[in-house]
C-alpha cells in the first residue's frame, strides 16, 4: 500500500495486516503514488485498486485466469458504486465501449480495477505523463501501453465496487474538472484524436489550437 500523505485512519487499519508492505510517497498526487507502487512491485503481475475499492473474493483468481489464458499485458474490468441506490456496472461498461474507438479498437484502463504486467510497466514508466492536472492517469497509461505494442483486455465479469464520494462530496470536481481533464488527456495524445477526425466534428477551439501549433 502506498501512503501518499494519508490524513484519515487508513494507515492504522492497514497496519493490522502484518503481511502488507507500506510505502511512503511524500510527493502528493495519484500518479506519484501509482508510480511508487509499480516501481516497488517485484512480481510479474501488478494488481492495483483504490483505497476505497471493495474487491470480490474471486478478484485475484480471476486475474490469474485471464493472464494464464490470454497473451495480454494489462487487464481491466467495470466498476459499480457501492454507496448509491442503483448498483450496476452498465455505466462503466458503456464508458469502456465509448473509449474503444478512441483507442483504435483497443481497451482503456479503469484506475480502481487495473492490472498490468511488470514487463510492460518497465517499458512505459519513463514515458507516461507525470502531471495529474493534465491527464487521467489510467487513460494515459493505456495510451502508452498500446504505443509500445501492448494488449489490454477487458473482463466484464471482473467487477469491483468503488465509492461515489467524489461525485457526492465535490460535485464540481467530478462533473466539471474530471470532464475537462478527460479532454486534456485526449488532446495530449492528439495524434489519435486526429486519426478519428473523420469520425466526428472537432470543436472550433480545438481546431484553432491545432492551427496555432502549426505556425
């Protein structure tokens, strides 16, 4: 577990489990914490979730089954929200479906339910974006895995439960900042966006941005 300047009682809970290794990452941010954990991992497969993610009992066994059966470099699955009245993975699956054409038919990754090989991490760790304000780190990582020829698989039955606290406690961040950062992520990887240009109409502000870059 990566301690990224924890201020709640997570550390005291984790310390009850003596088999858990705690890493301290003083640099604040999801990307810094993720990278610290991935760099410290020593086994062939790195399974990552968030601190408030609830994992099903068969999560690890299903991960092993996927990597044993398929030649893949990363794996993801849908999420449901355990603290909302409606509990369904349909929204997450719709999001993953929406991302497929953006990734040229490939899958993206969902941070609370993300598994990658140590081998592919070694290939991409020096080229992933390090700015939390510029990109969604899970989408950015998926881009770079595919750029290095890696394959991401989705298992719709590999479902975890996540918290909706970001949407409830900070709706502006969830419904405004998150979508803005989503667009920034796509623009950061705008080679792929331009390949999709024939498929949809790009906004005027994006076209102007491209024109300024060419000047």
